[in-house]
C-alpha cells in the first residue's frame, strides 16, 4: 500500500486527539463497534441493518463523508484505495456541541425512545469526544485525502445531516437484562479509561510538560463531567473548580512549594468566579494548564536535598529579605561553608549569583508589567541602592534598566 506511512500518521493523530476510529471491510461493517454500542445500550439493535445499508450506500470512491446521525453523533468516513477489498475508515462518534441534560432529553424524544433510557444515554455521551473546532479534523482528513488521491482537486467532501435512518418502532423499547449488563460493563470500562487518562494528564502536569498535558486533556470538557446542574455555565464553573483542585495536587506532586501553588490557585479561583461564558471557560482551561505546568518548570525543587529546598523556598518567598549566606546559615542552623558548598554542588551556582539572577528576573517582570520608577523596582527586588541595581542589571542583561524599558516600549529604535 503506497500510503501506509500517511495512514499510520493519520491514525496516530486521531489517537492523540482521543478520537475513536474503525477500519473494516464495507461488506461486513461491525456497526455496534462503530457507534461504540450506543444502539445496544438503548435496546435498539434492530436499527443496525438499516444503518449498515445507509453507510454502505454513502461510501463512494474519492469522497470524504461527514455524517450526523439522529443522536447528534458525528462520523467522518472514506474508502481507502489500493486494497484487495473495499475498506472503510470511519472516525467517530464525536460531538461538536456541548450537550446539556435538556439536549439529551430532546434527542431521546426525537428518536421516539422512552425516558427510561435517559441514564444510559447520559452515560454514553459522557464518554463521547467533544470537538470544539471541527476544522482541525476536516483539515487533517482533507490533507490525507490529497495524499492518497493525488491532490485536492481529485476528491469531494459531502456533509450529510439527519439522513441516517431513525430507530424504527423504538417507542416500545425496554432494556433487557442483557442490555443492563452491557450498560454496567460499559460504565466500568469508561470509568477506568477516564481515570487512567486523568492520571496520565496529572503526571504530565507534575513534570511541567505543557504540550503533553494539553494533548491528553484534548477533548475533556465540562460535557465529560457529570452535570450537577441544568445550567451549562454552572456546570462549566464546577468543572473549572475541580480542574483547579486537581492541578494544585499535580503541582504539589511536582515538588512545588505550597507557597507558590496557593497563590496561583487563588488567582484562578477569582477568575473562575468571574467566568461568564463558555468561550471564556475554554480559554481559562488552557491558561490553567499552561500556568500550572510553567509553575512546575520554574519552581519545582524535586531532586534537591531538604536544606537546598528550604533555601530556594526562602529566596522565592521574599526577595527583599536578607538572603546572604550568613543569614541562611543562621536561619537553618547549619555551618555557612557547608551550606555554600552544598548549594553550589546541587544548583551549579553560588548562592549570591542565584539570588542576583532571581532579583534581576523579578526586575525584568516589573519593568515589563508596571510603570514604577526604577528606584522603586530596585527596592522591590531587594536592592535598595539603585546604582548597584543598575550595575547588576547591565551585567546580567547587557543593558541598563532604562535602556531595557525603552527597548520594550519602543521596539525597533
């Protein structure tokens, strides 16, 4: 198969996006696997033959079909060329809108199903991936299509909505004991998968790996938490509060001192309280992941001895304090020479150089984010003598504080 590498890459991308996919012969589609057993859970397995016929009819050469069924589940399908028998790739199910409890009730009513199936339906959609931006998948599949069919001009894209046959005579549906057993197994497996993914996500945060954490949380949204309220914004805020708590523990596991964690957590608690829209909530999720990972990268004291951990925490807690070697030795009741050698061995820097670097970094932050006078900034950095602060700043940055601020305010001059 001439496009094996491209197919492998596509399937890996889909896995990274936490999107389910199936590859199977068109003549024998295992549709209960394709829809992740939705119709089995709802007791409407008699709907599969019509669904199988529909999928087979839509599969055309050089065509990508984006299909939406009567349960608002989306599927993206195409026929793979250059194979001995007709083979279909189906991506899905996934949803492109956050479904609330009223939404699910309307879906059940539209499909003529009894209210008794609501718990099964809710648990199912609890585990269906949510794509906030369907364009990402579209671009990915279009790029793959261009690779296997010889360019963008050699295939078409169809969007089919509400054409999938709806369940027949489903108003008589009731769940059999077998279906209830299936539901229980489905719930257990889904819960195990969610906890495994959550643990992997938290481990990535504890290592400061922002890119991996973002990928793992990918499609995790308020729709993937049990809604505590019919109000979507309330559910979103609940999710943000839970996420903030989990990220706190992840940062703690990354050996960040509670001093830093508590400050960041409090800042996000304030932002969560003021969150007033779904878009703002989605942006806040990304900001929380980024900043907690950054916190771990900048403030993790993992790998240091207890004495050095205490020294670093003391420095980070108050740059205006007396952070000299003599003051540290008195504070920790340890010989100054021993403390100096230990700090240099573990950090690769002398205590004086480490403290100076921290103070200059803080000076850069204040120069970028405030209009404070340079003398005032020097004091906030723990260097009362502005002339010494200027000299030290130029030694580390190559510019005086005034030159640095002017360059930031007037770039290109």
